[in-house]
C-alpha cells in the first residue's frame, strides 16, 4: 500500500485531528502516514490538489478524492458539485455542530471501527473544543494560562521552521499533551512566544486603523509588529468584532472574529462572510488569504465595513 499523506489545518484543532486519525489508522493497517499542514491559499486550485498522491484531509475543505476526510466547518464545500459528492460513510464524516474536529473523529472511530479511546485523546479533544471555539472562561485564561494544551497552542505562533507542526503532530499521535508541552524545543518556543505575546499586547493599539461602534479594523501586516489573536478584546472589551490583516509564511491573511466575551446577539456568520473572499471558517471566526498585501488590506476593511453596517442596523 502506498503512503497516505494526511493533510490538516495548521492549528491546534487540525494537528490533534491528524494525530488522532493517524493513530487510529495505523491500528487498521495504514503504516506509512506522512503529515502535511495546509492553509486556505492551497484551496485556490482545489480540483488539482495532490493529484499524484493518496491522501486524507482533516479539519479542512472537503475533497472528493480524499481517502479519508473529517471536518466540522460549515463552509467546507467549495462548490455545489463537491457538496453533492459528499455522502457520510465509513471514511468521510462532516458535523458542523461539533465545536472542533477531534471529537467527531473519535466518535466515528468508536462507531465504525470499534476504537477504544485512550484518556490522552479525550483530554486533547476537550481542549480542542475550548481552543477552536474560543470557549475560554475569560480573556486572561486565553492569554496567560499555561495548561499544556494552551502552551502548545501559543507555541504554534513561533514555529522554528515550516515543517515543525508536522513534527509536533507526530509527537501528539504518540504522547500526552504534558509530554509534548515538556519537549525542549517546545519549552524554548514557549519562552519566545510569551515574550512575543507581551510585546504584541503593548503594540496592538498602534495597529488600529479605525474603531467604530462595536467593530474594529487593524493593520498588523508588517513583520515588525507582533500579533496576538485576543489583543483586540484585551484592549477593547466592548468590541463585538475585530478584523485584521496579518502576514503569514504564504503571504497575507485576513483574520476576523467575534469577541468570545461580548458576542453579538444577532451577528453575521463570519465563516460565510469570509467565504465570499476565498476563505472560510465558523459562525464566530474565519479567515481568507488574498493574493497581495494591498488586496488583503482592501478586502479586510471591506469585511469590517460590512460588519459595522450590520451591527449599526441591529443597534438602530
């Protein structure tokens, strides 16, 4: 049997999903599994994705050539043809009601393959639900708590090399959260990440382009500015939405999210909104990868304007 390339969205949710599925599949005879991270920029030519590979995908868009596929994003189907091609099976499963992807993989493995879930995977799924749904008890937990899962989450912001998350995903497949969080490279990354967090919180106010009502738009596209996902809500707790532009290894990214601690009562579906710009996500959070910095800034501000208009109408 040829190698199985297992693609996953490059965040805690996606990494844990890939780690769990790989462990399950190895027990079912898939001995040669290669981890590969993926992001939205790779979906632009989705029809021709991985044409020469045998592959699986977790926590990312549906592909009808995937041998295995699991996701929970409501925006997972890029075309109506792909939506029509999906049918739940022993190898494909979608559940948009799941806060994150690992729990649905574990349920599927139990129901279809008789898998007995180890305690360490239950712990990973628990934290994945919290992290991916931003279900932290408050902004201080999100920013400053140092539970093993949250340490790993924070370290992902300072990956020492492009394939580091593939290495860490492999470690999560075989070790506990505490063991992975205690690795020497993880300790070093965490020290750097906490320094970056503190600097990002200090720098955030200067990146704000505008703050109107309950919506804020910021420009953190320069590499000289540190980024922190929850900085807008730390500095502006009355916000409902923050939209920003940040750099990534692949270019520039529009990030958009609700304030988990001040959610709008009649907000927009962020994932569907970002889907208009080639991205996707969930009701409360989403992203997109425009082809240039200028386009990211233009479209990011457009997204913020749409949210501001919506919130102004709701508040009128």
